[in-house]
């Protein structure tokens, strides 16, 4: 097989295929995807559905920004071959750890030996101890809540009581803390400096320039001892899985973990919830020995993750060393993992050799993957330089001046994807960013690479982004799935820029149409979903920003739109038409149409799941019409009862409202 070009006969493999033109319902992630925190994990079942739809068994799927490995691992489960590419060495390490089989006997033996040594060391240095409030004996500290540099709550376990207990720090606790600050650490730990970029600006201001200050001195002592013991393991496979366990918990041992408020009633649980290096004033210091034990043994630990992956992958994973080995059916290989730049795809993958690409490229600077991963990489790169993170090659935006560089790199990456994809085949690109210039970059990059843009689809996720509820006028939430096709023959296209007048016209018209189609006052979040879809569907790029869209609409308050304040609404005020009577016909409110669909499903099925109802609604009401799931739940509570197995059953005592209003809803729902 030629490295430069894989000549194929061009046919239309999708002649009888139906495209996915509606949103899908996200399901709960299996345990194998939960063992290590990684930002921006995509819905596995939705990616699987796309892979099933656009490929056949034994065909090759590529993810050029593989991240947490959802694409390759889902592809293998349905008998496809997969190529996982990521420049981030932490990403490819994580994918390999999830994919590889684990020798539980060897791993267990080494784990127990190391845990015993670590527990002994914890007792020896005596800095995670307190006095039990009940019996007065020495007890083990499980965690401490801090308010700035003042300890405010000690959590501990004692044999005289069941479960963890809490107490205010006393003089003994303060003496232990002071002692711990003077501990000399005789083992290696990372002394790397935090990069001098805006991402790390606030944390450098808070703790100084070194990474190691993200852990308290006593925590760092035990972490460095633990890593020394892991490094001393001879068996490379076992050592790698122990390192995987180690990095899955070190962020939780840091001072970046927020302590939960008392009202949450979860004093032993903290979180690193935002994709940023932050120093919360109220933070939690957790015992690293307990964290390591949880990282291996608990519900989201490595053992459970491997049991989950073995069940789902059924030992199907056969790692290839190169693409030629992957493509050769006689070799029986199905996964190729490469730590390379997406800009160099065609150096490792022949042209016209990939059957389908589904990928989640960097959203401008929304998530700084390399910077976030550095917390793990600074440990992993000790005696292993492959974990050096190449910050300078990341496709991201951190400063405004970086945008042109981001656009150029994204365009080059999509050109590489274009090269390796077979003619007539498809690229699905997931995307989320509220900045219009970043949307422009995607449009231009796809067009300049030679792709034909075919479809944009709004895909709700289970959890809305923080931006979606924080913006006063809302923000587009969840993701957009963009469908591109590589033409059978090279085509030239005139990629025109949209002028300001047309831009404003589309924004205003799209907003009017969305409100009219919904038939009720609508939050900006849902309006933006429709505006972005309409702008992108033109296939032309447009100047402006998210704020420009909001300002265009604000300028038309009193002329075209009116604002209706929403009581208790987290998504901001609702927008309505100043002259709703100007609509061609009075639309039945979306909430009533949603209610009708839900009622029909309840009456037509003995029992129905919430996901089945959502899927029907997503198909019926796409993009800007996608309903709020909270409203769906309210309808279910009114007309149905839970069955104990996660399903809903229609309440027989509810008298169906067979009025003229209901008949009109039914009529309109039938005609769309």
C-alpha cells in the first residue's frame, strides 16, 4: 500500500443510507469512561450511532482529536477499526490503559504491597491524625476543609464510631498542621514551573511559580513516596496501570478542590469542577492514601473501569503498530493509537484510506486541554520524556492575537483529514463556542479544505454548560454536529463573505421565526440555537460576535420584540414578538405541542422511559424548537406515575382533555 495514496474505485456507498437529521438522547456513561477525569467527554452512545450509520463492519474510523477515546472504543465494540490521534500524550496514554487488558493477579499483588508501604509511611510521619471527640484516642484524618489558610473542619474516622465524623480543629490539630509544614521530603517530586500564560495567571498569583505548591506539604510527601514505589515496579504493564491509578486521583489531592457547603450534606466529597486552575477560598485537603485506595478499588476506580471495559470490549482490542498493519485484514488488528499532530496525519495514514471521520476539535480557547493535562504530565514525564507536552503546537486560542494562528492550524488539520478520507465519505465535526469568529473559522477551514458542508444539527447534552446559565441574555448550550462530505471529484467553490445587512436580516428573521414556531415567549438560549443553525446553513462566513447578535436583538426591542421577565428562570428573560398577530397563523404554544406528544406516547405504551420520550421530542422538534427537559418532566409528573424500574406509566384516573383546544393541538402536531 502506498503511503502517499491509496487508489480506490469511487462508488456511492451511501446511496440507500438515511442521514441522522435529528438530535439523539444521551445515555449514562459506562464505568470504563469514568476512571480518569478528562474535560469535554462526548456522549458515547451518540458517537456510536453516528459510527454505525456512516460505516460498515471492518471499515476504518478516524478521530483526529481523540481526547478521552470515546470514538475508537465505541468503534471497536461494533466491529469497526479505529485510528485514535492526539498530540496530548496524557490522552493517548489514557486510551491505551482503557483498551488494554489487565492482569488482575499481578496488578493486585503489587497494589497491595504498595498500599501497605504507603499506609505504614502515613502512620510513621503522623501528619494525618487527630483526636476523636468521643473516645479521645488518636484517629485518622480523612480530610480537612479550609477557608483560605484557616482550617475550619476536620473529617476523620475512628474505630469507636461508624462512618466518618467531623469536628472543629483544636490545638492538637493546629500543632499537627504546623509539624507537617516543616516536613523535609526525601523523594523526587516535580519542581516544574507553571507556564507564564494567562491560563495560569491567577494560580501563579496565589501560590507562586511551582506546580508542587498545588499540594500541601504533607500531601506532597505521601504522593512523592507513592510515586517512588510505583516507579520501582519491574513489570511495565502493571507499572502503567498503577500510574494510571495515581494520576486519576492527584487532582483530588490538590488545593484546587472545592469543599462542598454544609447544606449539601456531603462533607467528605470535593470537586475540581471547572476546566481551569483555580484556588477556591473554601477548599478541601484530602488524605492521599485514601484517595489512592479509592482510585483503585471504588465504584469509579481502575478495577471497576477495567471490568467494565472487558465486558464491553470483550477482549476485542488488538493494537496495531502502524496503519498498514491496521488495514491488513490478515493481521487481525483493530486499533491504532498515535501521539502525533493532526497536521501530520498524511505522514502516518495513506490518502483516501479512511471510511469515516468523527471528531471533536478544540473549540477555540474554550478548554485548554494541554494546560489542564499538565497536572498529570509533570509526574508522568519523570524518566519518560514522551510525556513532555508540546504547548507550542496546540490548536487553541489564549490571546486575541492567537486567533489567526488558531484558524491556520485548524484549516491545516482539516486539510489533512480531507486527504486521508475516501472520496464521497463523511466527516462529522462536533462544535461548541459562542464566539462568531470561531464559527467563521470552522466554516472557512472546512470550505478551504475542499469539504462540502451539508447539515448542522443542534444536539442537547445531559448537562448544560456553565456559560448557558451564567450569561444574562443566555448562551447556546450543548453541542452542534456539523456534517461535511468529501466530494467524489475535486470542486471549486466561491466562499463568499456575508455583508452586515444580510447578517442582521438573518439574525432578526431567524429570531422571529423561532419565536413564531415555538408560539410562546422564548429564552435567548433557544433563540441562539436557531440563529447559529440558520447562519451556518448558508455555508458562508460572517463577521461579528456573540455580543453583536445580542446587540442586534436589543436594538429591536420595542420595534420587533418585547422582553418578558421570567420569575425564577435560570436562562434569563424571555423574548416575544411586539406584534404576534402579524404571524401567518397563530401557532399553538410549543409547550402544548410537547404535552400532546408526551400524552400520545404515554397512552400508546404500557410503560415508557424518559429517554424514549426525549428521543421522540428531539425528532419532532429539532434545533431552535428543542424543548426544555424540565418542562417535559413537569408534564410527566402531571399525567404519569413512576413504575419503580425507571419508567413512566399513564395515570388511568387522568381524564384526557378532549376539547376543541386539544383537537387543534393534535391537528397541528400532525401537520408539523
